[in-house]
């Protein structure tokens, strides 16, 4: 009896999906036992298995599917943790500081990229990753950027760089906060508003204390909530740009499906229609989806190509990180 198209597609994708999931599980194990960032471990392990993503292998199709579809599901599920209530809890002056910090960092990236000879796509990718939520934001933004021959290389470089910078910040920023004499709430806002990845924010915040940790987590979620509107604006701008340059055929969707999912879940959570236990499950599932997706991105990218990016790209990311830190620190000083 012949297989249905759906079953046939699943059988073709299964080997690559299984490999990506296995790499993600291994990365999680290493993270839990050796205190290493899980995203970084998944990316490095994926790069080591690059031969499994080469064209013609049984795993190539599933790896590509994981890098696209599993990623979109993971980003959409992030919306289940977002609500209007958390904005009210922090207070509008601090919310405004965090939101303007995200916007200003992306605009700074666009301006600084020209000085370093980088294209606007690279600026949006790195600026958005630094401003919002590190690897997760990088993957979501890459999903709406126009594809080119260096897309995968730039994405892997950005994820690798922001994860490493986030790990460094997790160690240095709590010491800086203590030196500046921040109270626990201010320290939490500083750490949550500047460190790239969620796990590193939690690690740094609870190093200072429980109140700082809880505040840092809240501020970080507000930055995460900016992911959907930022991706939507990028998508609309790219759509308009491509329409003006090459006609309507090349335009991306008006509203990416994963952004719709993110906004829908955030709206349901704001209305209190998602129980806390279900929100926690969605958050855990989202994390696993993103971990599987970044493992797949690593498998699909050659480590040798990453070296082609050059030191100017590293300098750009460091400058973006310092700009965001300076913005939040200045804002906290003015709000005292």
C-alpha cells in the first residue's frame, strides 16, 4: 500500500529531525552538568556534525526542516510568557527605558554597520540579537531577512558571538553593578536590560540576590516581548523595499505566521486564558524547539565559513553590546 504524501514527507524528515533533537538533548546534558550555555553547546556540536547537513545525505531534509519550522514554533510559543500585567508591574518609566533601548540599539547597529563595511541585513541581525534576546532573536530575525549565500554563516556567527558575550556579561555585570552601588531592584533592571540570553540573565540576577533575579527576569521578558513587533516591522520594511525594487513577486508574507502565533498567545495570556502551568509547559517546549533549531542551523553550516566573517564583525557586536549597556545605565541614573 503506497504511503500518503504526509507520511512520506515525515519519513524523509525523521532522520534529520532525530539528529537535531539528539544534539539538542546532548547540549542540554552538557549545560546541566558543566554549567555551559545550552545554546552554545548545541551550536558547537552541530558544527562538528556538519557533514550530516550536506546535500544528498539522508539527514539533510530533516535538518533543514528543523532549522525552519521548529524554529518558528519555538518563537511563537514564547508569546505564552508575555502579558500586559508584567508591564504594569515594572512601571512605565522603566518599560519606556527598555523599549527605547531596543530601538536605539538597532538604529545604532544600522549606523555603525556602515562604518565597518557591513550590509543592512547584518546590522538588523546583530542589532536585533543584542537588543532583544540573543540567539532566539537572531534566529527569528533571520527567518524574515532576504536569503543570500552568506545567510547561514552570518546567523551562526551572530548566535555564537552573542552567546559568548552574554556568558562574559553574566560574570562581569553583577560585579559592575555592585561597584556602582545599585540596590537589588536597580541591579535587576540593569542585568535584565543588558544581558543577551535569558539563561545568563537569570544566572547573573540571582547571583546578586532573589529580588534582583526576579526583577531581571521580568525586564528580560519585556525585551522578549519586543521580538514580535520588531520582526513585524522588519518584515514590512523588507516587503516594501523588495516591492519597490523588484515587483511584488519577491515580497515576503505581510505578517509571518510565527509572529501571528506569538501575538495570539501573548493576547490570550494577557486575558488570563492561559493557566500558569500551561504557560510553563509552553515556555519549556519553546526552549527545546529553539535548542533543536540552533543545533540544526549548526549542522547546516560549515565552521570554516564562519572565519570569513572577519574581526570587524566581532567589533560591531561588541560595540552594540556596549551601546545597550551604556543606554540602560544612563537611563537608570536619570530615573533616580
